[in-house]
């Protein structure tokens, strides 16, 4: 069974790419004054409080069932604690642009994990072709600028790839929320709350926050934006896409994140787009269509030249 998303879901996927594209920038700013684990805790802790306010304001009940909270802790581990910590750790040594490129390998891991662990998201030729086109598009879009100069440390590269693998498992693991009847906002609150609980002892043991200097207003602002915009709001949208489109389709946002960064740079900072940017975006768009499968359906339905 191949899942297909509607126009609303594709629009939300584009919007989500903007929100998560900004997360690489916000986290890079915050990491200038704060260690990685503390940034992770700030991100999920503030997001959990914001989501709690949202749930209370909209009258949504907070689950009390033990099985539901075990699922929240599992999702928090795979979708927050592990990937956030690895990406932020990697970003202490590599550029945020390179981190976003490595993060774009998530669909490859998602397809492999979904193929092995699900019955309705098996690997197909169009999925493989689409992901390869998307990865090629990201490489063309970024050019060689991210790899200029001395080579980045291997541990930082493997950290970001490890985060992408964790996201791949999270996409498949999160499918159970639909079967359990968990609304997207409730799922977002549950996993960020669970991650906050798991992060607290790590931050206390590793970062000793009472010894850290007070962060400046720019760092605080970046952390708030990371938590409220790139986490709380983004996860509500993410869980909706995951529920409708499945693990593979929801992971496609990682291919769009570099595109969002280029477009934001052009609109906000006045940066000029070059030919490789447009070619990269075209390849990514073709990859999305290939994975979705409808481009092949359209081609099959098209009349032959001979009538």
C-alpha cells in the first residue's frame, strides 16, 4: 500500500521545512554560549510548557495511561533526545549547512526501516529513485561550499548521520500513535515532556548548569524560537503529516530544509540564487514526486503519441 498526501499535507510539509530549516540557525546561535545537552533541554522543556498551555486552552485531555506514556518515552528517545543531542554535538564542530545536508539522509534510513518493520510501506523502485534524486538535489543545491577548506572531523559527520538514523526509526515508531488514537498536539506534548524528564539527569551530570554563565539576550531569543517555533509548532504539523502520509513521506521534509534555507536567505537577507540552487530544487521536487508515486500514475495514464 502506497500512501499519498493531499495538497494540504504537501503545503504543511513545505511550511514544516521552513520551521525546521530555521532550527539549524537557532541552535547554532544558542550553542555559542550553551553546551549541547543544555540546548536540548531548553528546546524540549520550553516546548513542553507551550504545548501544555495549548492543550489546556483547547480542552484536549492529557493521557494518563501507562502504555501511552511508554510510547511517549520511546518517541522522545528516538525523535528528540538522541537526534537533537547528536546534531547539536556535531554542530559544535561543523557548519549548520553541512549538518542539514547530512540530516537529508533521513528518508533513506526511513525507507529501509519502514521496509523492515512495516507491512504497508515496503520499498519500491520509485521510492529508491526518488530518494536518490532528492539527495542528488541537495548535493547540487549546496555545491561544494560546505566542504571547502580542511575536512570536517569524522565524529561530527557520524554524529549527524546517527541522528538521521534515529529519525528513521522514529518515523516508523510514531505510527502507533494513530492506532492509539493520540491527537498530533497530544503526541507532541507527550514526547517533549518525556524527553525533558530524560534530559534533566544528563544535563545535571554532564553540563553542571549552575556553573554556566548566564546566557545573553540573543542566545535566549534563539532558544525561545527553537523551542516555540521549530519544536512546539513544528511537531504538531509533523505528527499530522506522519498520521496521513506515513513514515517515508513525513521524512521528506529533510530534503526540503536546505531549499528553505536558500529561499529564506534570498527573501530576508537579499542573497542571490545561482543556477545550481534552482537545479537542486528541481531535482528535489522530482524526487518528491517520484516517492509519492503519482508522477508515474500520470505518465501511465497519458495517451501514447500514436493515439
